[in-house]
C-alpha cells in the first residue's frame, strides 16, 4: 500500500506540534500582560445536566458560548436509563431517529431529516468503524445539530454524534457490573483504574465486558461479544501529557434483515419472523490503537492524536432478502456471501489560543486532519435458485454454503483507497462580555482510488470543498441567551454515482440557518434549549434522464422545523431529561414528497425521583416514554407507518458502594417499525426486563 503521502502529512503535523510547544514555552516567558487563563473543566456531569466544555466543539468553548444546539448524555443518565444500544441514547435527542443498521453492518441515524450523519469516536470522523460498540466504555455521548463540516470535514447536513470514551484518572477507582436480561442475556463488566506511581503522573484504566444474548426472534444464532479497552496516561511534565490506548471487539450476531410492511403500512408476519435464515450469522472484529499528546499552558493548549483501526466483517452464508409479494405473502431470497476488510489511519492536530485585540477577547482554534483508509470487499450471489418464504407460515431450509452454488457469480470484488486532508481556522470573538461572534472556514480535499476486479476497471476520483460557519451568541442575562448560526457541509459522492462522462458527481452540499434560545432554570440546575432551523441539501444523485445507466447531481432536499431539549434537576431528588421535535421535509425533485423514515413529530422523556425525599432512603424510581410519529416508508409516500408510544419504567437502589437497577422497556409490548426503507423495516425491541447490579471500590 502507498502510504508516503500519509506519512508526509503526519510528519508535517508533528512538526507543527513541536513548533507550537516551543512557541508556547517562549511566549510564556516573554509575556508582559497576563491574559485570562484557559480553564480545562474535567467535570462534565451534574445529574442529567451537562456542564463544562464538550469535545465535539474541538475548542475550549463551553455550551453557553457556543452558537449551536448540542445535547450531552452523561454517565448519570446512562446508568439510570440502562440503554442497550447507542440508538437508545441518541434517539433521546430531539429530531433524531434510527434509520437502520445497514443489514447489521453499522447503525445509521437521521438528524433533522437527513440520514447518514457521522458517528465520531473521540472526535475522529472515521470512514469505517463499528458504531454500535460497548456502551459501558462511554463517558458520555454528544449530539450536535445542523450542518457542520468545519471541525471534522465530510458530513451529511443533519448533524454529528460523538462517542467520548472513558480515560485514565488519578483517583483509584473500580466498578464491577452485572447485567441480566429477560430474553435471556447476561453481561459482566469491569472498569478499574487509577494511579500507578505515588504522584499519579502515571495512571491507567481498563474497561472490559462480555455479552451473551439470545435473540427475541427465532434465530439459532446467539449474540456473543468480547470487548476490552486498556489505556495508560503519563504526565511528562506540568504541561504535556501522553495517553496510549487500544480497543478490541469481537462480536457474532444473527444476520437480521428485518421484515416488510404491506401497502397499508402493517408489519408482515409476527415479531419472531426471521426473513433470512435462523442459522445466518454476522461476524465482526475491530481493533483500535492510538495515542493522544496534549499540551496545556496559560493561554495555549494543543492536542495531537492518532488512531489506527482494523475492521473485518463476514457474512459467510446468508439468504439475502430481496423483495416481498403482498399478493402471495411470499418473501423472495437469494444465496449470498460478503467479506469486508478495512484498515484506516487517522491523525488530528488541534491548537487553541486565547489573546486580546483592542481589549476584545479572542479564542482562536486551528485544526488539521489526515486520513487514509484501505478497504477490500468481495462477495458472491446466486440468482439461479430462488428461496421463497411464506411470511405467515415460514418453513426454514438448512442454510447452504458457497460450494452448494456452482452458478454463484462474484458480484463485488473491489479495493478502495480513500485519502483525505483538511484544515480549519475559527475565532470566537467577545465583542462585549455578553456578545460573542464566531467565524470559521475549512478546506477539505478527498481522493478515492477504486479498483473493480469484476469489471476490470480502475478509477480515481477527487473532491474538494470550502465550508464556512458563522455564529452569534447574546447573553441577555446570566441565565438566558439567544443564538443564531449559518453553516455549510459537504459529503463526497459514493463511487457508484458516475456521470455519463465517467466522472464522479460533485459532492453533496448542505447549508443551514438556525436561531435558538438557551435557558437555565431552577437555580441553574436545569437547562432548556430551543431552536428553529432550515436546512437544504443540494447535488443529490439522481438517475440521468438521458441515460439510466448514469447519474446527475441535480437533486435537492429540504428540511425545516422546531425542537426543544431539556435536562437537569427540577427539585432536590427529581431529575428529568426530555425532548420534542418537529421536522418537515421535502424531496424537491420528487413532487415535494417527504423524505423516508423521518417522523414529523417525535418526543421523549425520562425522569427519576429520589424516594429518600419521602422517607424511603436509598431508593429511587423512574419512568419514561417515547413518541415516534407517522412517517413514510417509501419515496413515493404511498406506505405510511403509524405512530407509536413506547413506555419504560425503572426502580433503583443506591447505598454506599452498591447500585441496583431494575428496568422495564416497552411495557405494553408494542409491535412497531423502528426504521423503514422502501417496504423493508426493522422491528422495535419487544417488552423486556433488565436487572443491573454494580459494586464500586
């Protein structure tokens, strides 16, 4: 593999890091006027209310000074709510919904009407990484709304999701946790860490878990997951810290292709229906290695980070679900295999500097990113033997293998190398103490090399874009602020979308305008954020009307809406987190139809109450509900999925080092479609009970 360009990018970035450190040391000794210190706030939780800075901003700007709508789900919420997947967490954010798992490959999410928003890992926008990983490894989950390519580059215009993992701390700590679920499943977990030497300058953390879970459908394959994530941090001196981390995930799951809905939007078959094969499994292995070097001074801080990701996914034998015939109630399937291998290098450098010009506070951020991914995909398909399945009375045949299909053809055998390089600069300027103006711009360049061995073709594609961002925050009072922003995003087209002249289509471009209000309530223990937004996405790939074998970048999609997010403590012992969202979408080139899978109305809430307030010491209760409004399953808007309400409840106990939580999900056992793509849907989780016991030491 050719890695010279990538190594050059890293060398340049390392040089910048060393230069920055030297300049910062020199600047510190020569300062004649001391500026305001940059304070790094490590505490990020206060019941369910987020405090301090958020990593997704890639700056030292706190939530109050940011002209963006950002929701943070912290460790307090994660334990009380007992989410089983990342989807359980992010769908608590307004106008955020699950769009599917790409047939078990990766979770896909919709924010503000647009699907496929990036899921970052510690601020890395990676091309290939498992998103539905171990939740126990998260310190918090951050959701940012609206177009935002400024800090991270390629992105759909709906927003971003950032997974922040646990990091080594100086304080010695340990937690052993056991989860047991009614389907059944069990999962032991451990989180230990602390100082290795006497002054805590060398410290470690180890997070590990095992999961065994029987599926609620009629699969013969059980989910098994092994996860381990050790990390070590060392303070080189008072200013520099280096952290080394690694992560290993090995997982086997059933190959779940969901089911179908009929023309009335009704789910086909019962909740236990397996549309592929009960014996089909999906194997995934992911390894991550990386390091962070952070430097902190009075008015400077910088961070150089690197990650290497190796990912392998295998569908050795499956019955690929093709279509559903409503007249015969038959599901058509074909034998298929697919193997996917990817390795990816990613480097990131960020520097934040604070200074004054004309007595106005400036907080400037500068960032550079470099990525290189190399993916191999191959698979076989056999259309000579159709496998039919009656949705109401399924009869499953033994799962065959590739050797049983001499007529199978290789439908994909590709090698794709993607290289990207980007950089941004941004300034937050305090025009007054209460008026903050922000402006930034980013440039990205992406090159993709695609070798198609089936078609015996080799193509190179290049994309580039400038993406600006502007924002304004006005603090009316210490508790009330209003904000507005305008931002752009870009996303390179898939190599599938080629024009008639053989060129890759121009990148998709998004632009959005937003105005909002941020309010603190109940003695600042509770936050409320509201926003009005309007977003457009252009250059959406459409079939070329002059030649159906090719595409043109002429499509336009729009979304506009309103949302409310709230979190915190209302009264002593009473905490609440919730959201409401309204999104109206249009596919301009398709008769202004609504975009698929996007509910116009959605709402969520989860609340807990400490029963010690009424004399029951150490006990607390919780309840929640989720409303998922009507939405369309197909682009023609002929299949509508009905709205649904999911109710949850929990009972908890906390005393000394012990925590016990009993949670009930989907209490009324609603049968509903969680996601939709044409007439294919994923069914929401049925009723379940889960007991979690945790001991800290």
